[in-house]
C-alpha cells in the first residue's frame, strides 16, 4: 500500500513566489501550486514563456497567476523585481528559489561575476534578502531553495569563486553553486531562528530538463529522449518542491534538506562547516551590497 500523501497548508489568500518559473522544475512548480488554488507570482526573464505558464494555469482553473519580469544575471534587475513584488504583495508566505543555469563555458553576468554563480547563488541571495520583510509579515512562512545532489561534489573556492585563476569547468562551477545553495539554506535558517520564517532546501534528484541545453551532449533529440527514460520528469521533481513548500508535516521545520519524502536527507559535509558558511555569507553580502538588510529587518 502506498503511504498517504502529506496534507498541505494551501489557501487562496497565501502568496507563493516562484523564481525561475518559465522552464523545467520552476514552471512545473508554479503550475502545480496554481492548481492547488493558491496565489502564485512567477518571476522570469521571458514574457512569452510567463504568458504560457499563465495560460496553462488558467486552463487548470486558476486565472490569478501574476508575472514579474527579471533577468537573474543582473543584480539591478533582481532589485527591481524585489521592489515590485514587495510593493504589490507586502506579505509573502512562500518563496521558491529555483532559477538556475549550467553554462557550458565561462561567461560573465551584467555585474562582471561568473554567470553560473551569479544566477544560481547571488540572485536568490539578493532576492531573498530584499523580500525578508514581506516574508516576515507573512509568517509563518517558508523559503525553499532548490539545490542538487551534485552539491555533495561541490568545492567552494572562496579565493577564486569566479574561476579567474583556475581553469573553468562547467561541472565544477555548477556543483559549487549548488553547494552554495545548501550553505545559504543552513546559514539563513540559523540567522532567522525564531522569526517564523522557515528555510529549507530540496535536492529533487536527477531530472530531465533543458538545464543542460548549452552542452553538446544534450542537444541531439534522440539523446534527450534517452535522458527522459532514465531521469525524473520536471513534474515529478516539482512535486518534491511543492511538498516542502506546502506540507503541514513540515510546519516549523527549518535548516533541513529534503528529496523524495518529508524525511530530511543529509546535507553536503561542506555545508555543515559553520565557518565556511559565514565566509560565503559575508562574501555574498559584499557582492550584492546587502550587509545591513538582516539588521535593518531586526532578524539578525
């Protein structure tokens, strides 16, 4: 007999913000939340893709999905998006940080940072920091960061986090960014302890999405169909994200990582290094100019 699905704490007056909601897991997460009848705000770069998500949600019975445009490779764009979101929804109940890329070669963001680190870590770090007052106003609220099993293979090189001195490898850059997601989750959970804002991450498993679209070995159509027979679908992965975002069984749970069930899974060993987490946090504050945000929101 299959175990009963965990109950969810979703209502129409709760606001769910989904970052990177136009492709893959983010898109499937946004549509799944919309099907539950909740207020969903999708954040993405491409207006046409956001319109597609809205239309699919409307066909599922929820015509209230809202869109906010942002290019996650630009910190200025992330700031504008955060300002718009906080202005329109002063109380947020769940923030899903899902945006991610896996660049095939070294590229720079609009701010001159290595692109994978900028999009996968700095953008959610900044957006989350700016939305903390709204998340506090919506407490009990949740922050869900989408990491990866590859975080366990990540190495954080704080002395060369942008791959300026070492040879660039897309896998190393991606694994580093996913480790940073896990470290950010644990550090933020510690800093927000007692605030009513829970912070957890999800390692959804190996998923057949177009995250690898820049790599030659993913482009052939016949290979894509092969991947899809071995890997989870975006919808299966999104179900794991939605569970952590909504399950009543996780009320009050913070600083954990989840995968296929509501039982926590082990976080990467390096993510449990408190000194390294603090060092990454301080570096991220400097790079995003957010040093005073936690103190200003009286959550430190």
